[in-house]
C-alpha cells in the first residue's frame, strides 16, 4: 500500500487523537478517577501510560510506519512465511466487533443531538423532583425500542461510509482537522461554564483529592486497562494510521503528544462533570456510562439557562468524539481489504459498512426484541464488547510486543524510533526494554484479571 500520507503534522495528530478521544474519555475516565482515589488514580494512570501505553503505541507505530502496510500485512512483510499475520487478523476481527457495537452507541448520541435540536429532550419535564425519573424513562424507552436506535445507527454507518470513501486525506484527515479543534473548544467552553458555577471548588476537590488508600492491585490493573482502551491500542488502528505517517514523522514525539492530549481531554471531562454535579446537588447520581450522559447531564442542562443550547453543544461534542473513533476503527478493515485483496476504495468501503447494517442491528436490537438472546449471561452487544475489549485487545497487544521485541531484528524498532539514526536515540533502550520485558508481563496481568472477571 500506501503511497498515501497524511498531508500535515497537525492533520496526523488530529487524526490519531481523534481515534483516541472517544467515549472512554468521556464516560469512563472521570468516574473511574473519582471512585478510585482521585489524584492518586491520575498518578497511577499516568504511570500506566508511561510504562505501558506509550511503549505499546510505539510498537504499533513502528509496525505501521516501518512497513507502510495494513494491520495484517505489516506482520507478513516483516516475517513472511510465518504465522505472525494471525495477530493482525485477530486485531482486524477485534476492531470489527468493536465497530459493530460502538456504531450503536454513536447512534444514541446522534439521536440525543437531534432530540436536543428539536427540543423534544426537554418536553414533559414538569418538576425538578421527577426529572431524574423522566430522563431515565426517556433513555430506557429509546434504547430499548427497536426502530429509532436502529435508524440512528444507520445514520452513523452512512456517515462513516461517506467519510471513508472520500479517502485518507480528503475524508479522514480533513474531517479530523475540522472536528478535533471544535471538540477541544467545546470541552473548554463546558469546563469554563462548570467552573463558574457556585460550588465548583468542592466539585474539583471531589474529583482530584488524592486518596492513596484506595489504590489496590485491582485498581492498578483497572488503570492499565483504561489507558490501553483509551489510547486505542491492540485494535490495529495505530498500525493502520501510522502507515500513512510520512518517513520524517518523529514517532516518540507523536506518541507523547497523542497520549497527553488524550489525557488532557479526559481530565477536562472530569472538570466539567464534578463541579456541575456538586452545584446542582446530584452527587448521588450515577456518574458513568449511559446514565451520566443521557440522564445526569441533561438534568443539569435542564436547570441551566439556555438548556437547549447546552444540550445541543454537548451532544455535538459526544457525536464528534464517537464519530472520529468509529472512522479510525473502520479504516482498519478498509485498508486491509484495499491492500490485501486489491479492492478499490469504493468496494472496500462497501464490504466494511454493508454487513454492519446487519451486525450493528443485532447489537442495537439486543436491548429490544432480541434481548432474550443471551450467551454466558450477556446479550449480543455486551458479549461482543466483553470478548473484544477484555480478551482480544490485550492478546493482540501482548503478541505485538513479543513480535516487535523478540521476533523481528532489533534494528527494526531502533530504526523506526530514531528515523534511521536521524533523531535522538537516548530513549530507545528504555522503550525496547519495556516492549520486551515489562509490557508483556503487564498485559498478561490484564488478561488474567479479565479471565477472572468473566
Ligand atoms: N480510544 C477510544 C475511546 O476511548 O473511546 C477507543 C475506541 C473505541 C476507539 C471504539 C475506536 C472505537 F471505534
């Protein structure tokens, strides 16, 4: 493949951060941080990022940029006639599974954006006391119905199709160049508003106050998993995207920039949520997942002046975060089909998106009419999520580290990290040591704990 490159450094960062910043940052990180020791958790998280996230990211970047290939061919090119390409195939399978359910959630954000624009989101809200119940009811009625979530999912799939079809530079890069600054500005606006609320200081304290007594081995494994998911590792995304990085891109700088921006956006989300929740006396509410974004935050908006404006801006933010992530994960299979099966971009996009009209529908309907289908106690949506996120991703990352650290020539990683000796080599031994020894052990721990939690 890929004669195609991202056209600018800003574009390449926007695209990669666009993949990383997703619902993981918005509805998982803040609640996880607050519940697990605040500032202490952030400290542990930063350490996980340094000793696991960034080195594994560099392993994936090296694979992609060094081979200029898709997630499977990258392994094949470095070790032809071996079975290592299976790791790439696993990544592609995992990414496709994730895409199928993530498109449904992205669809929910789209529906809530529409509901905010039309004003329907706030219809039927009579008294503050019953607001919680009303928003809960609205959410459940929507998610558990068959038709509306399906239509929203299809809108997301169609959007994905057109952006992907427009190509790497004109579709993905151009979209990210627009959307990521908007996302960042929206986060800053919301943080500003939240900090200006009366009880904001208590909220900030509630979020950041370090409590080291909460840090247990289990929490550390959680932080490892969170850093891993948040940086979009083990999904083939970073291999695929970095194949479009120019030769002169400094991989270490890029990995640090992407990780820091990802962390910054996650922390900003905490700065938005907790002061608002404190100021409106909602501390007892669920502060994570769907309840946070579809119930608690709408409750807050409803009590603010210009409710509708805030709701529109917030769901726009959420939609951008979700859309840039789905695009990145869909590109994994598009690039693979284009490269390994010599398909045109059009055919590749059709082959990726079309089956999702069925697969994502099954995920969407698993909260409605197909809720009776349960495997190991999980509906289709949750089953795909659990298997892909908890098992396939750490497995792919583990094998990728072993591949880069032990199977290919040591020069390969060094040449990628130092751009063939053109940039500083000081950090290389540390990265190499982590990829060979530390990361595999940590990933094994994440995997083992996932099996215990199953
Ligand atoms: N880094 C993304 C997040 O935090 O939400 C993870 C991700 C999920 C990327 C789903 C892409 C995707 F389709």
